């Protein structure tokens, strides 16, 4: 009988611990509404502050463009502070193209929709995500 009680206690403890460790997650929908053509696709990257403009994004998505609109859904996203960068990859090479003077040849935008001269910055692009489904519009 003692063994049965010990096994039941262990099982209950494991179940309770598993429930506590299971992190709730949500989804983020990113929508570009002003692509200048339906050519190519739009690449989306969801970044944390540690990876923004430094490494690969934590989450990626791509979308075809229809009537100037592209949409991506990031799922299973934990609570945190993020930024999204979207790139209209017209030629399908999966990277941003630059002309000889270093200016981007393809449109891009961020979740903050700040239009600055120079690369996107974290302060203008970040948003807090609290696991509730969220929609972010990005303008090129």
C-alpha cells in the first residue's frame, strides 16, 4: 500500500510540474499592405533584441504577394519583446540587394513603421507581446 501511495504522489508531482513548465504561447500576424508589385515574395523575420540586425531571426516566414498584400503568421511565440523586419524579395534570392552606393534596391519595413535613413533600429521597431494573438501592419 505504501508503494502505491508513493507512486501516486510521484505521478501527481510530475503532472503538476509539467503543467507549470508548459509555457503558454500565442501567435503574431504580420501584414504588408503596400507592396509596389506582386513580383517575388515577402520575407518576414521575428527578432528579439539580442538578434535584431545581428543574426538570423528566431522565427521566419515568407509569403507571396497578391494585390500588393503579403501576410505571415508566426505561431507558438512565447511572451516577450520582439521586432519584425519584412523584405520584398522581388528576385527570389532570399536576401536584400544593394546598388553600388550601398542603397537598398528592394523595399523593406519594420514593425515600428519608422521611416529613417539608414538601417532599422531596435528602439523604433520593438513591441511587447503578451501571448494574446496580435496583428502588426508593416508599411514599406
